[in-house]
């Protein structure tokens, strides 16, 4: 479905404004949600809106508290506020810190569920900083390697690296698939990929109605990375880990920004990153593929095309549900 960007953004803003949050916070939320579809993300910013609107509503009158305040490391108790609002603020904070100290980290706990990392790391890379962001994707949805019971979150990780052209941007779950893939398969009546999902009895399944857990990506290697992030987004930032996680308020996240110019002149750094990108793109693709792609480039190219044309591309059934919600909470109220 092709929809005018201006129309989509206005209606999205109208819906989120019914939360009672300030328009500044509404726009912060809407800008992140628009990025999902502008970059052709698997998950749309136009779905799950009642959940996000509730996040905004619950954030009204709540203030976060900084519990660790050092020049290069800060820890924030979000006091139950929206993770997206806290994430946007954390990006601004960690970038300012990194410009002063060279490397900086912000941890967050007691927020809601973080969604895509891409919008955060793109913003960090746009300021000529390397960004690394992760959040616990729990409660439990990923099994340890060789196991059959979910212990970990999907624990996504994202990074952004500036260059002279488009930045390198990566955002993915360390589960083999994001947990939301089960919901999408149920909605579209599709079977799940084989040897990737478990039912509640610990048996492999392709039935989205039975699936409750996912294997880590990359077998033992992905499991080890998932485990590290479970620690880093859990007890390290005063959140919880593993089976101690009972709700999204138990989840944590971290935001890291690194200034490359501390080690190497920025012009040289970006030129060398750009050279590496061109070397990768020049590699002959294997049979069945038309090119070797750089992480994040196709998404950004899609965004620039949509901005030029003035239209955003949204999955048909998602836009239909969005329109129904718009009539319910905006037009009829």
C-alpha cells in the first residue's frame, strides 16, 4: 500500500496525541515509528499502536532518575516510562558525552519494551560516531544452544558506522528470528521455518499457534552472544536476566557511542570505511544473488526514494487495521 507520507504521519500523530502526552513526546515517538516503514523494517510502526499509545499515556507525569552520573557512564531508572522516549533521550545524551570523553555509555532499566535499534544507531552514526545499542528482548523467548526451554530474550543488537556515503547500519535479534515472527506467521496463516521454533513441550514445530520459543542464530556462536547481551542488558544495568524477568519493566538496555577521531582523524576514518565498503560491494556475488550488499544500505536507499516520491509503503492489512483504529480513536471521538 502506497500512502502519502504527510497523510500517514499526520494520522499517526493524531492517534498518539490521544495519549495525553506532550506534543514533543508524541513527535519523538512518531518519528521513530515512521522510520520503521521508511526503512522497510520487518515490523511496522503502524501496528501495535494501542500498546505504544498506552506507553505514552503511562509516561505522562513520570520522571526518570539518573542513579549513576559519571563523565562517560550514566545509568537511568526510567520509572516505567516508554522505552522509545527514553531511548531517544539516551541517544542525545550518549552522543554529547562521547564528543567530550571519546567513548560513553548510557544504561537504562525500569522502562518498557525496546523495539528496533536501527533508528538509534542511525542517529548516532549521523553525528560521526560509532553507535552500539542493545536491549533485552524478553521475557524468555530464546533457548540456549542444545536446549529446549526458553531462558533468554531475543536480545537484539544494532550498530552504526559513519562513512563518506551511507553509514553501515545493522539491527537484528540474536535469536535466529525475532519473536514477532510468530505473531506475523499467525496473522498471515503461514508455517514457520523448520528446525527453528519450539512448542511448550520442547518439541520443534513449524506451527505458529504452538511456537513459544526460538533457537539462537549461528548455533553456539549466536548463543554465546545472546548470553553476553542477557548479562549486559540485565543485571549490569540493574535490570533482570533469564527467568527472573516477569514483565517488560524488568528489561534493560544500553547505548554506546564512540568518537573515532580520538584515534584517527575523522576524514581518514570515513575515507577508509568508504574504501572498505566499495571493496565489499565489488565482490562477485554467488549464484542466485545479484549483488553483495552493505548492512543498512538498501533500507536507507528505500527511505530516500520514498521521501523523494512523497509516498510511504505499508503492508495492506496493517494499513487497513490502522485506518480502523484511526476512525475509532480519532474520528469517532
